C-alpha cells in the first residue's frame, strides 16, 4: 500500500482456514485468495491419523495399499458441497457487515474486533495493533489486485527458438540453432517445449530433432520441463534448477572449450539440478550444488561432483556421480539407483544406511555396461577428460564404483519381474500382496 | 508405537469366551473364561496409535488408550498400569462394567471392528493386581483439612481416593451396610465379583481413606451437622430415584423396582440372611425396561431358577449395526446380546404395559400389555385393540432413574435442584451451599460409570482448590460436558 503496489499483487491466505468466518477475517486483513487443504481432506474422509508417510492410512486417503484404498469413502461432491456452505456463510457475514461483495471487504482491518480473541488467558498480553494499525490511506486507494503484471513473454528468449523450430515441429525434420545466452534469460527451452508437447503430446519428437547450441551463462531453470526431441547444449555454465521437471529432453552443460581450469573441480551449475525430473538425460561436465536430482523419478544424469543432500527423495531414474559428494546423500531415497565413484560412506544419510533402507552394492555386469555407455556418451557430449580417464582403465576403475540402491525398491522390482515371468499381472492384487510381504508392508 | 500394520494383519476382534450357559447359571461367578495373553497382545497390536485419538474424547476420563495399548503389546504391564491409573482410579470396575464409549469412538471402528479396548484395560489391571503392582499411594504429608464424601459409588470413591492422595483426611459415608454403592448392591456378581471391589477398598484404606458404612446423612446425622464438622462435603449419592409406572395394579404383591430385587439378591450372595427375599425361583418373571439394569435382573432371575423370563421394552428393537443417524464417533444405541440375554428368556419390543392384574390375595398374576403406537408428535401410547395378557408372578421395573432422592438436602443445606431434578451446581462442582460439592449421578442424572469416576476426579480437584487455593489434581470433565454426539439443530 505504501509503495502503491497493492493493486499489482494477489494476496493469498492459507493455514487453518475452515469456516466462512475465517475467510472473512482473512479478507478483512487484506487477502483476496484463500487456501483450504486440511479441511477439504477431512471433508473427503481424512481423520488426521498423521500416518500419511507410513502407507497405513485407515480411510484410504494417503496410501497405495489397495485394501485400504477400497475404504476411501469420499466423493468430489462432498468438497463441492463444503465449498458451497462456506460461500453461503461468507455471504451471510458480508451481509452482516454491509458489504455487497467480498472485494469490498478486502483490507478493511479496522472492522476487526480483536478483544474477544486476546481475552483468553493464553493470549493475555498480546498486542495485535502492530499488524492491524498503520498509516491511513485514501478511501479510494486500491486495496486489492486490480492490475495484471506484464510478464513480457513476447520478448522471451524462446520466442526466437520457437520461430526457427516451427517448421520442424509441424512437419518434422531437423533444425540446429546456435545462439549466445546471458544469465538474464530464464527458463530457456520451456516455452519451446510447450509447443512441442502441444503438437505431439507427452512423447514429444524423436531425440535430436531440435538442437539448440548456446554459449554463455544461462539463467535459472535452464531447460525446465524440456520434452523429448529437444537437445539443449550449453557451453559455459548455468544458474540453479537446470532440467527442473525434465520430461524427456536432453541437456548438456560443459565449460568453454578454451577454458584452462580443471572442469571436474569447478562448478558448472547451481543448486537443485533436475528437481522432479521424470524422463530424459543430462550430462554436466563439472560440479553442481546441493540437492542434486531431488525428487527425480525417471531421468538419467551424469555429473562430476555434487553438494550436500544429493538424490534426496529420489523415486526413480539413474545418477552417475564421478566425483566427490556432499554429506547426507540419499536421504529419503526410495527408488532409482546411483553409480558413484569412490563414494565416502560417511557422507551417505546415516539413518537410511543404519536401518538398511539404502544398500551400497558392487556393480553387476549389467550395471557395468550401462555405466560404460553413459561414460562414453558423457565424453562424446562434453569432452570430459575425467570420464575419458576412467574409460582408459575401465576394468579397474569400474571396481571403484558403488551402486546405491533402496532396499525396498529393489525388492519390488524383483517381485514384479518374477511375477511377469510367471505370467501374472504386475499391478494385480496377488502381486501387490507379495510386494507388501517383501517390503514388510 | 504399536505395530503400524497390526490392524491389517489382525482384522477381527477376539474376546475371551463366556462360560457355557448351563454351567454358568449354576453359580454367581463372572461369566468369562480367563483370557489368553497372546490373543490380548495381538489385539493390543491392532491399535493404530492415531494422530487424533478419538478414544481420548470418547471416554470422559481421557484415558491414554493408545499408550497403554502399546505398552501391553510390548508386554510392559507395569508401565501400562501406571499409564492407565494416571487417568482412571478403578480400571477393574470400568473394564467390566463400562459400555465402552471408547470403542464406539475408536478410529478403527470406521471401517473395521474396533480395538478391544475394554478387554485390554481389564487384563492390564487384573495382571497388575496379580503381580502386586497395585500399591497404596498414601500422601507424603497431610494438609490438616477434612472432607466428607457422602455416597460410596464410583463417583464418591474416585473423589475420596483423589482427595486422600492430595493429603486431605477423607471419610466416606454410606447408608447401606457395606461400602460400594451400586458397585456393591447394583451389579450382580456374574458381571463383577465383589473381590475386585474389596481389593480396591483395601488399597484405599491403606492410603488413609476412612469408611463409615451404615450412616445415612440427613437421618443419622443432618447435612448441616456434617457440613459444620468437615471443611468440605462432596455429595455423591447417585440418582437413585427409580422411574415408576403408575398404572392399575402397581400396588400388587410381586411388583418391585429392579433395585429392590438386585440389592436383596446381592446381599444374599454376600452371605446375609435376607428375610422374605424377593426371589424368582419357579416364577414367571417379567422385566420392564430394556437397559443394563433390566439385563442384570434377567441374569439374576435365571440364576434364581425362574420358570420364564420375559423382557419388555416399550420402544423399537434397536438395529444390530450403527445406524446412519448415529455416526462414528458417537455411541450408538444397538441391539446388544449381553451375557444375561444369552442365557435365555424372551425380549419383546414395542411392548406397552397397560395394567398389572392380581388375584384375590392381592398377588400379581398377569400383566396386560399392548403394542406401542408412535403418535405423530413422538409420544408413545398403547395401540387400542392389541391388548393381551401374559402370566406374571414377579414383575421388575427397570425403567431407569429420574434423579437423586431429595431427602433432607433441600431443607438442611438449602441446596437447589435443577429442572431435571439434579442437584444444582456451578462450573466448580459446588452446589448453592458453599463448600458442598456435587459429583456423579447426583449432579448429572443417571449416567455411565466412566462419567461417575471422571466427575469424582474433577470434583476432587475443585474441592482441593477450594481448600488450598490451588490444585494439581486433574480435572477431566466439566459439570456441563456431555458425551460426543450430534448437536441438535
């Protein structure tokens, strides 16, 4: 309000909103959007068991267990009805307050009477005036969102990429685009990917259809949500979130060809690389920051070193780490696998190791073949001297790799494989029961 | 916590078997066979240790049920009884007598049979008594204050134990010749043998609580004398005024209130000589009222050797499963087959009693009943043209209780009664007479044993605060609290 910016933002209130009265209080405090989470879940049958993480939800809300899921009694109509009741109550309060619409109530904090709230002994001594009182504003000063932000999407880096790829997206073929890039360019490749997905669906285009070669420093979220068919090659370095939500595309980041430093000891990209990636591949010649591949569920990535908390909450996919790792590797990792060169066991998440949830194994023959193939691709794409050196003496060096594998994930894969061999439906009840047995539920 | 998947591995309730009917009606001992500890452990493992344990709220005592379920599952009985005693003075009573609103509110009960909480409770305390873990907990120092507790049912005993442990000198007055109130003379031995009561009274005596049986306040001593002699008084006299059925023939010989029958029976079993005891042997017995007291009469009549036992209930037969209008976690009214029902007799629903018929000697010989008709305004009346007679030599009226007996309370203390007939009291359990507190059915009207104990505990906290200016005793319920239920629209 002071900086005359209130009309440019939307204020959303969330947290313990349950009734029409809560909505009105939030609106009077200045909110115009309202979030409901727990309440909506309870309406659907949630009884707040707080075992969402244990797969034992007795009312079938937060579980994969088919027996428990069959007990889910919620219907979408319940939420609809709840919201209608809520809206009704909001209208009743508005009528009581003399407002014609919710818009009129937004930011009218002078109408709040706090005495009842702070009379309770637990709240005694509480002074709410600092959040309720402030400078006076003109009666006609905007108190809610009235002006839309111009995101300048028509000037985005991808506009040029889309223009030059249009033909290929429509008719197939191959296009190569070479451009410089600066770190003010964010989410490069995302809008281009959107066009590919719109035209071709989730499976995208054949790999390498659109090749974009960039030189310079990329801004945040380089190649976010990139679908299959697009390859982004960056010579230089990148900011955080490279390959966020990667959906089948390919991303290569390497230092400039004339760089004199040792790439394997220098940072090539920032934190949270490959967050929530589902498919695709990344080859990163250099070290990246923290939370590498957090929540990855299917992408493959090769990197030469990582910071703390790598592979956190990973549920699928494959990571190849050729250098040092930070501490707390594999916290909450429940799926996927990683090949790590000269892994320091002390840096792996302690609880997961102690409880046996994560297993550190030698590479099997199949693993060795996959590793060799990925190293060869890494050398071809990035010119990595580190990977080339490992390949030179691969037989000996492959023994220095450790395979990180979640125990239950391995058991589930094996059970499904055995079931498929027996001709059973891997998603059927019988197999599910077996899975529950091998994973202890 | 207990096994997180226990409720998926063991989906059914398992309770100890009842002894065979022909065997058990030959004696007055409890009907259940001893439980199996492996089964019990399995059942305790079904507790889900809920994030929001509704059993805490279902039970007015606020029993920490998931915690002692877990301890019993782990086989740590001593820790379990400590946890259980933390909120419940008398689990050996509740574990046998309570209708278990905790199980009605058990989260598992939403879509599976509920955890056998009551069985785990009773096993916990029985183990504890057997192992000598139930020891006297006398106060470290005395406060010098004196409290009289009038009435020795569960509310009075709970208040007395709490107050004694807080350091007050407590005397419990009971007008009957033995301590225990309904626990002593209301509950037949086949539901709870009196030895459980004796064990607990022994503990209380060792803690310093004094018992004065055979003293009726208002008669032997006036209420005002009592008040003058003690620093505080707790009225825990129960809701003993029975609901009557004012129809022709009520004065005939052989028509009695259930409580007259049960008290005499209990006295006889305890070894007393009861001249002219109301006895069911060789008689056609009719029990009016379909509740727990009615069931106690039925079981007692079977053991007396009744010729036939017929239970009449004026309302509809309740459903066997929870109906929609009584959703979880409320306590539904269900058609229950208690041990007494299992032992024989007929249960007739929609039965309105019209008249008791007698012979020339003034003894009851039959009962005339009609089908109940529900009027549009909800009233229940006998449907004309459906009258019939059934033979009856003994009729027991078990139609509930209307409230406390007014006796001399009003005159001698100036206490006020509410419109419902209960002793009026404030948020601190204090009646309109200063220093006189009201706990249990006397203030609430007839209710469950868990409410009695909860009120006794809470009233003790109020008395302690009144006497000392502050208290650390727990106060599980307020006088105005009610069981979880649907709010009337």
